[in-house]
């Protein structure tokens, strides 16, 4: 049974079990995301895809909102735009994001979001937290200064690779990504060096060793390929068929 | 036609934004028809003058001299524009901030790793003391517009200057506001 819903005064049909984000993407309705990645489970933590739901005072993340009959939402109100811009600014203020000297300069989802939201300066005071850089792995590096805690690496490692090397430790301001039992990545025995965490990182936090400023290009689409290949038992890349 | 009074200021930054300004090449002749450069590291003026229309400020507020100058710039200018990522975000100049007070860093640089100097350079009135924390310009004074980039490309600088010389604040958007890059 198709479900009837309404996005931005537009009547649409969707399948039961689909999320609002899936429907919006299919219909070409833009919704910014950061923690969401096709092929991984939903975290709903970045709050960029928040929408206004008619009849509810609570904003809902579109990535985690299952469509229901009669659902009516707005995706781009002034309030939502204001909040999204604020979220991006807070991400910049919270970490140490120095685009000019970052491996991901020019290939960064946080930088792209700032452009999208019209962020030309940060209205909040920078926290300048003291964070670590882990270069103990022979192939890859992790710079916590650039981490936005999207947990894509955690989910890719657990759900696609099945290693669960990464996890989140601490709470609030002290939340951070750890490998194995909060030990150097190079001594984390669960790590298979598969590089999926590096592929999905939206910023320059995870990178291949030896890349310099603006040279790191992540490949987040790889997890969607792996997830759908497993589901559909089709291991040929779509463009090769 | 009267020309606007344009100033460019160099705080804690690498001068790359000013190099990019010079990269405007022949357009600088067009600019000179409508703007008079009254203060700049590339002009011979020792004192920041009164009645400036537009001040482009490169660099973050990193030391006592920067702090003194930026306050003067604000008082004497109609519009202050943060010019480049160091002014806008702190950027490379603020890389020292997570380390806290700069004294241990200075000792490490000038004492532990250097046998030439006899101590941390300090000369009252000559070598300005570092501030405990590097600040983007808008944390210290009101800023009227932001010109991002490390450095902002000549095209981006031109896009900001064109409205400014006509007496309008620039409204840059899209790729023209991307941090880290000049496009």
C-alpha cells in the first residue's frame, strides 16, 4: 500500500518503511546531511536534516523519520535554515578546523556545508580544544582536531567490515573517537586495515599517510556499493554493467 | 569624482592576502581611479589616518601591537572588512591556541631548539608580546563584511571591492565564501 504524504505543499507517494530523507532525495528535494551515509545505519546525530512536522512542535531528523499516512512536513523554513547554519557554525567552533592546512581542503563535506549555508564567519567563540593526532597506524592517520563525531567510521567499521575497531568514548564536549580499548590505532588488533573508515570520513580526520594539503579525496560511496552488493548478491560495480 | 579612502592592514598573517591583492594586476589601475590607498604595508604611511572608508584587515589579532592597531582601525574607519581566513577564523595564526599560554612554546623555540639567541626575544616597544590567545578580528571589534580564503583569490578580492568602491557592502556567496580556498 503506498503512503500519501506532503512535503513543502507537494503531494507525494511513498512506500511503507521508507524514511522521509529517502523520499525527499528521490523527489529531488534538497536536504543537507552529514552523519547520514547510504549503506550505513542511521545515526540521526548531526541534526542537519531536521524538518518541521505539521501538528508537532518537535523538529524531526528526516533520515530517521519513517513516513506515515498523511505526514506533512516542511523542509526549508526560515527557522530550519537558521538552525542548520548555526549547527555548521557550532561544528567549526567546537573543533580545530583549519581548512588552509587540511588534507581535505576542497574535498570536505563540512566545508561544502558552510558554502551551502552561507557561513562566511563563525559567530560563536572558537573552543580551540586540545586534541590528539594518532599516526601509529602504518597506512593511515587520525587527527581528532578535525573530527565532527559523525560516527560514520564507527558504523562502517562495525556494519560493513565487521571489525568494530572504532567507538565513541566520553560524553558531551569530551566525546571522542577511540580505537579498540582507547589505545593507539597501530596497536588495535581488531583493525584489518581495510580503509573503509578512511573512505567514509566526511572531513580530514581520517586520511591516508603521505597525502598533503588538499590531496585527500574520500570515497564514501564505497559503503553503499558494498552494502547493496551484499544485499543483492551482485558484486559488479553499477557503472561496469 | 572623489575617490574612496582605502586602507589595508597587516596583523598576524603571512602577507599572502596582500600578495593576492597585488595579483589583481591591471585591475589595480581601475581601482586607483576610484580608491586612494591611504594606509597599507605596501604604502608609505606610518600612522593609520582618520576618515578611512574601507579597511581590509589581513591576519588575526595575535599580539599587543595587533590589538592596539585594530582598535584604532575600527575607530577611524567606516567599514572594516576581515580579509582572508586568518582575520576571519584565526586560521594558521591560531594553530597555537590549543597549546594554551604561548610561553612554553616560545621557550621551546628560542631556547631548547636554538643556540643562537640568548633568550626569548623581548624588547619593550620593539618586539610586541604575544597575546595569550589568538583571536579572529570580529572577536575584538565589529566587522562589517567577511572575505574568506587562504588567500582569497584576486577574483574574490575584486568581487568584494567592486561594491565597496561604490559605497555598498559586498554580499559574497557560493564558492566565493569557501574557507581555505581562493576560488
